[in-house]
C-alpha cells in the first residue's frame, strides 16, 4: 500500500494526466463517448484505494481539497463575461432559471419520496447533485466539500450524474423533430431567436488563450492569494451547525471573488490559460476525493438513477410551463435545459442542433449555471435537510 504523501500525489497526477491525454488523443478519445473523462478521474483512484493500492486515510487528500478547490473555482470564474450573458435578454435568462428552479424543486420532492429507500443522510447528496444539474462538475465538487458530503453518499451521486445527463441529452436531441409542432401549439414568438442572434453578434469576442511562462507564473500566485484570502475571511464568519461551516463560507466567498475579478483587468489572465489551469486543479481535487471513497458505496446507484429521472421530469414540467407563459420557442427550452443539466461541454451542441449558428446561447447559459450552481446546490441541500 502506498502511504507516503509525495508518492500518493504523483500517482493521482499520473491518473489525471493519463485520462486527459487519452481523452484528447485522436485514436482513443472515442473510448470516452459513453463514460466521460471526469468519471474515470474519480473512479480509478476509488478502485486503487478500495483494493489497497492507496492509503484511503492519508491526510494529503484533505489538504488537496481544502486548498486547491477554492483556487480552481477562482480561476474557472475569471473568464466569465457578464455583459455577454446579460445580452441574452430576459426571456432566455428566465428560461434558464425556470429550469434551475425545476431541478431544485424536483430534488427536494424526490428526496422526500426516496428517503425511506436511501436514508436521511442523502440530503447533502441531493444538494450536490442539484449543484451539478444547475451548474456543472465544479459546482458539485464545491458543494460536496462545503457541506462535507460523506464519500459513501457522494460516490453513487457521481454515477447518477454520469448516466442521467447522457440519457437526457439524447432525449433533447431526439426532440428536435417536435420543434415546429411545439412552437405552433405554443404560439411561440420566433422573433426572440432573431433578437438573440443580433445581440450575440454585438457581443465582444472571447478572450483567446495563448500560453506564456510569464503569464502562467501570474496565474498560480493569484489563485493562491484568492484561496488564502477566502479561507481567512471564511474562518471569521459565523458558523451555523449543520447548515453553514467555515469552509462553506470559503467556497461562497471565493466564488464571489472570482466573479468580481472577472469584471476587472484580472480577467486578462484567461489569455494565459487561467480556466485551463483551473480545470487541471479541479480534476486533481476530484482524484483526491475519489481516493477517499470505496466501490462498495455505489451500491444504491440504480435506485438513485430512478430518482434522477424523476427530477428530470419535474425539471421538464417547470420548463414547459415557463415556455407557455413566456411564449418561448422550443429552442430555448432545450438550450436552457441542457445548460442546466449538461453544462458548458454539451449545451452548445444541443443549441446548435436546434438553431444552427446559435451554439453560443447554450454556452452562455451554461456559464451562467457555473456562476449560480454552487449557491443553488447549497440552498437545495438545506431544503432537503428540512425533511
């Protein structure tokens, strides 16, 4: 069994780099069509610790998550373009938040129904899942650490977060054939789509990344300073037992700090790969979280997949009601839904399938989810805890 902290770090880094390398290589990237890289980055360290190759109780895992997670969140939020998001207009934004409300309401109600089957301790797991389905993987991990979600609760939620979004994306893509009929039935205002195209055409260009040693050397100190400041402030704010801990404050504050810095010249760090570095740190944190878990803890995965599908049903109902009230086209139903559930990787794909040339609508809505997902996940968890 490997127990030396330095060796553990080297093994975790090797797993991360190996998976990311295979996922990008032309010959092997198709292997990850069914199960994405983020799943294997979590699952392989779990297997290693379960079978005694890694010491699952090493304190190095806690140090990695405590210090690197805030740094990764800060870097990921630096690239946010708030002006471009606001250009989407009230209808698109209302559809996104309607979908997010459906996730929160669905997770809360479904937890109430499934509590006798999965146990009361899963209240925090449903909160972490809702963070992913209103934001993304970074939000899910942030809520996991902010609420100290037990590893035996988090592990099956990773399975649900892998399976259900893929099924949902397939359903949304298949639904493109119903787009004309739905818009006629809903008397949808198709001018909204033209307005979206005009607004996005006026949006500023995305910052282009160009790696340079000097720029990259600025990224790491900035991330460390932001993480340290958030820890310092979070430790001085009031703690509410079982609701808000010092680390919860740290996650909330570093997210706000990253968003605030995105409105300053600090956003130029994205030109040197700030979000890429943030992703690398986030995946490394995920390897550490996986190494603390056990394969035995994913036994309730099938039951929870059923719960996840019910959450999707409530989410869809909220979106359809909102579309009816707002006369929104089916394009926005699909784009907002995938932005919630799928995130930045898949939302542009669905948006492009429905309306060629408007993939950026899905992308910007998904980035909006990255901003709010952590907060919404914490709120959802507390609603579940009330049960």
